[in-house]
C-alpha cells in the first residue's frame, strides 16, 4: 500500500454482503469482515440517544455513525435514506454512498 492509502472502518448489523461491492469500488484494495464490539464513550452515546429521540428513528448504529462522523466524511450504507433522516437534523454534512 502507498502512503496515500486510506482506511475505512465500517459498522453495521451484517457487513459480509457489503464486502463484494466495496471491493469493486474505484480505488478499493481489500476488505475484511469480523466481529468486534467497541463501546462508544458517554458523549457520542448521549448525542446518539438525543438524536434518536428528536427524530423518532430507531437505528442506534446509524445514529452512532452520524454522531461520530465529521463534516465531509463519506458514510457507506445499504440504505442511505435511513442515515439522511439522522444526518440532516444533526447538522452533519456527509456524503451518503449507496453500497
């Protein structure tokens, strides 16, 4: 890998079906799926909970992804509409990419 290589860390309920389309995206080098649990600290967790309460949405993983994203980030999703519902009220300007 070159020094221009970037790493994307993705979270979701089931990542295995998304691997193949990601491998074929322009610039994709490799993918690896695994199981792991990394807790988020109190601040993003509270922001995600407040965002869910404001929007009436039930996707805790989606809310956490939006709360951890920075303006300009890309979020890859099988259903970008779910994330859009959360990103707009959170005032996070991200690119939602369909995979």
